[in-house]
């Protein structure tokens, strides 16, 4: 096994049921304008699921007719902060994979920029354990599109997808998408994914990790 690539939200971070509208209201300080921006975010995610095309926070603000400020972004991220902390298993898991010569990657469908994700990984002390990361906000595509997975494999220097495994919480974007590329896929089955986000195809995982620490023994069995 040459690489193990992870989804972020709901996988490396435990699933939290939240109301994202509140983040937009926190950012702009106006419930009506917050609802307007949240509707734009929902359209972006609907496009991601139907067409696998990416979007950014900047686009949501721009299409909502709002010229955002640094203060707005800070308030937005501050609202999300309690929901971004890592699963406690992650540091030991990443270290264990690297000790085995297995590269660690991240592939996230996200509107957020790289800088914010890296700030979070620095905060939690794992940025130096990640060999490569791809955020859909930086590329044209989102999972489950093959090009998103190809970008993640390139980021960790892997040519052959059959030597890599993907770990995620979503049967459509993560499991189906990775398997379409020829990767093995491990499901972390803790997220309460709304029906409208389940996608058109539900992949059947090659293995299930009931806690993230289980990934190490699963991968050991495949090596």
C-alpha cells in the first residue's frame, strides 16, 4: 500500500449535526442577508453533487452581491471552530501510516481555502504528518469526479490508484468515487447524512472502520 487518503469533515473530524445558516448570520450580522448567502451555498453544494463542479466561499459572497471583509470571514470561521477539531485517533494513525512508509493525503470537498484548512491542521498539530492535500476550492471538480481523486493521488506522488486507499464517511462521494478510480475504500459510518445528500450511487466499502484507529489494522491486512 503506497498511500492512504482521507476525507476531512465527518471523517477526520467527528460528525456534528449543525445549522450552517447560523454561520452566515454570524458572518454578516443580518438574518435576511445570511439566509440569502446560505441559499447560495446550498446551490453550490447541489451543483457539486449533480455536476461534480467546485465552488468557493468567494463565489458565494460574490453571487450573493456581498463584498466580504476580513472581519466577516473571521466571524464565519469562528462559528465553525468548535466543529473542526480532529478525532483523537488521527495523530497516532497518521504517524503509524508514515512509519510503515505509507503516504498520508487529504481530499476534501470544501468551499474554504487551503489557508484555513492548514490553520486548523497546524492548530491540531498534524500538518507536518500530511504528505499532500487537495481542496476542491482549488480545482475544477469535487468528489466523486475522477479528476478530484487523480489530483489527490498526484499530491502524494502515487501513479497507480490500486495501491492507494481512501477513507471517508460518504458512500457516494467517498466510497463510490474512490472505487471508480480503482482505489480501495474504507467507510467511517458515523455521519448522519441527509437523504438529499446521499447521491445517486451508494458504493459498497472494501472495509468499515468503526473508529479511525481501525484503519491501521485494515491497511496492515492489505499490505
